[in-house]
C-alpha cells in the first residue's frame, strides 16, 4: 500500500469520528448563539453527569446537553406512518447525510507533508476533478429530502420536498457557475492546487468579493438554512419534509443539515479564504515539500488543520447569527432571487473573468471589475421589468404608508 493511501485511510477514520462528536457541540453552539441573540441563557443546566471539576460549576455551562440529546433520540419511540413507503421512509435520512460526508474526500485541510521522498496530501485525495466532485456529490442530498417528503404520506412533507427540489435546482446553477469562474481563473480543478495558488499571496475573496458573497448565499440555500429554510418552515408546513420523522431518523436529517453546513464552509474556505493559509499577502507556512523533517512536517500539518478549522468555525458562527437575525423569504421571492439576480450576475462575472484570462491581464483587474458590476446593477435595476406587484404596500389607517385622514370641521 502507498503512503498516500495509508494516510487517506487514517484521515477518513479519524474525520468520521471527529465529525460525529463535533456535530453535537455545533448544535449546542447554535442554541447558545440563539440565546445570546434573544438575550436568554440557553442550555446551562446539564453537566457531564459524572464529572465534577473543583472550582467549576456542576453544570459545566451545559456541556452535557448534547449527550443528553443523543440519549433521548436513541430511546425515543421510532414509528413509521400509516400508508407510507417504508423502504424509502427508512432510506431517506441516510441519503441526506452521506452526500455531505463524501464532499470531504477532496478537501485538503492539512496540506502536504514529506515522508521520505513522498509528498503526502493530508485531508483529501489529489484527484484532477477536485472541486467538481463536490458539486456532483453534494447535489445528491436533495434526493434524501425529496424521498423523505414523498414517502411520509403527508401533504405538508410532500410540499416541503417539492420546495426543496425547486430551491436546490435553482441555486445549483449560480453555485456551479461560481466554481466554474474559480476554475477559469487558475486553469485547474484540483483542490490542493487552488489552495497553493492562494497561500502566501492573495485570497480569492479580495479578487472576487461579489463571487464570494454569491457563493455564501447559495451555500445557505443548499443547506436549507434561514432565510432559505422554506422546505421546513413551521409557520406554513408544520415541519416540512421531516414532519413525520422521529427518534434517530429525525436526528439524521438534523445531522445532515449540519454536515452540509460544515462542508459548505470548508468549500468556501478552500475557494475564497486561502484554505490553511494564515494571513493573506504574507507567506507564513511552508508550501509543498518545504518541510525538512518528519516532526516539522507533522507540526506544520497540525497548524494548517487548526487554521482551516478556525475559519470554518467563524463561518458557521456567521451562518447561525444570520439564522437568528433575518426573517425568511417568501417562496416566490426566494426563486426570484436565484433566477433574476444571482444567475445573471454570475453570467456577467463569468464574462468578466474570461476577458481577464483571455487577455492575460493581472488578476487585480477583477476587483475594479467587481465594483463596475455593482455600479452597473444599480444603474439598470430601475429599468428592469418587475412583474406583478406582489409586494404592494397595504394602506392601513395610522401606518406610515397611509397618512391620517384629516377631520373636517363643519362651520
């Protein structure tokens, strides 16, 4: 067996167990952030049951809450609704989780290290299709959601599945176009090369800020996160596609959402934040093959992993703050955002990047190009067709949209 294969197998085993443990505490983090945003305390009573550390509160700030939630999901009654397709009903949660995990096959979160005369990539397979593999596998997650809504024999679940289908099909287009533009910039789809081109230099978020914002928006939509959680919104669909799920089946859907969040944040870090690079414009970590010893190579790898994980943590916290800060879109507004805004802007950005690459210009020309695109949008927006006035303001007596009626005084 080659050194690369051994390193990849070890990485997969370790990552799987770390993911399963990290998901529980990411959920706890979201509950804490929700509490902070709403000026509450959040989960703070459940400690680690058997652990009592001198000088610290018995509850340990609620660190045992994820363990209690896991036990609860394991012992809760698990049922299958009457009239449902039992096989698809059982398979759907797994189909929602697996595609998000597969995406990490190509994410090189640890960079390269030297082992003898061999360069070993830590955290991803050095395959040529690279980032395209993530798009191909990540889009499969919609099947788990659709099948879960269809197999439940529940009209609310079915409507949630239909919404998820339309939403993911729509936002896959600008998501794929942003990745295509990055591939066009560097002429490669290999994830490790995309990081190496940014390391010690300019991160892509400085070249293409509009592209980074659109990729982040599409990532929220692909993960069904607020304000794009129309497939499961409680006010309209009770619980959406997972209304009839309970126990560990519901927990798998929940885990699938958070796995997709982590994967989306990892891809964003890879494409726009320089991957494991610490500071833009400054070379702080050795590149490929610069390690002089195995010990130094391991040290550099762990530093790179820490940097990569830290960036993912910041992005996850931002996603959680957005969820508890913004109201969700109406469904027609969500679809209009993709087809009338994101996709046309992506086409303009694709043409702009193509011109820069074709004429061999410096990539810094992309930044004023981004500014010009924003200015162009503001200029032509008032002249674009708006369609029916579905958002017209309702005149209500006493509101700011309707001045108060003046009283007439009889002579």
